[in-house]
C-alpha cells in the first residue's frame, strides 16, 4: 500500500487508483473505509476479495454532494430530500432506488442503494477527485475490528492509503429507508431523533399545501 497525505497530489493519486479499478483506503468520521468504483463489477469484486467477504450483503456508497447522488439513484423523493437537507453532510445513510449502471454486486440483488454524504472533508474531497461516488466499506477483514489508523490496516491488495491520522471512536452511521421510515441500523443519529424530525416535517408539509 502506498501512503499519501490528503493533499492535492495525494488525492489525485488515490483518485487515479480508483478509476483504474484499484482499492483505496481513506478516513471517514470514525474508521477507515475502502473505496472502489461502484460502477465497475470488477472493482467491487476486488473489494470483496480484499476484505475476504462473501457478496451477500450490500455495500454503502458515499457522495460529495447531491449532484453525485443523482448518479447512483433513479429518484430522490421529497421525504428523502428533507432528510438530506437536515442531516447531510453527516452520519445518516439513506436508501434510494438504485441506478441501473451500478455494479450488480454492490447491492447484493436489492433494488435499493445505500448512500450518504460524510462529514469528513477528506472523504468528500476524494469523491470530488474521482468525479463520482465511491464505496465505503470498513478497512478490515470481514468480521475483524475496524481500523482507526491507517497503520492498523492489514489487508493485501490495497493500492493507496490516505493518511487522515488517528480517528476517534464513535457509533456507525444510522441507516434509514426514508420513504417507509424503516431504520435498518440505529447509529449516531437515534431513531427518536429521526421520528421527531419526520413528524415535524410532515406537519410543516401538510400546512404548506
């Protein structure tokens, strides 16, 4: 693994590796993630190989902004847009109808893709350097503890690692299907917080009609 700093040159090197189908490690809010091109079936399969993971679970993607989100989903509902406005960038991952150009293995046969815009600026900058969404799967062997430092990563096949320093411990992102209000994983943002927001948004929406 070649280590780079989160500078323009480092981001360029990491982005070129992802566009070439390689695996890149980068910092998120609490752990290091692995980024590959989510539109490339070969790249997604390489990600599974590096992690030693069976392709039976979907892989989350991160985006720099709503424009990049539009590349991975067929539709952003009003409800989803409300959560985006309120909680992005931040630790809320949302489910959307998947775009057909995504690698099939990415969503493990599901018609939905999980995406978020992270609060970590380095992660967003990497998406911008690549020009589109990238995967965000924890940088560890499947079942092992996640890496909070780049030096903690003990994986064969990672081409480039962006050194974001030591990351503080914390809960993972919350995963929500905004259109049916199903919380698939309760993380940093509590179910109660999301429910309160939904109730207030619905009230405001009804009274604005």
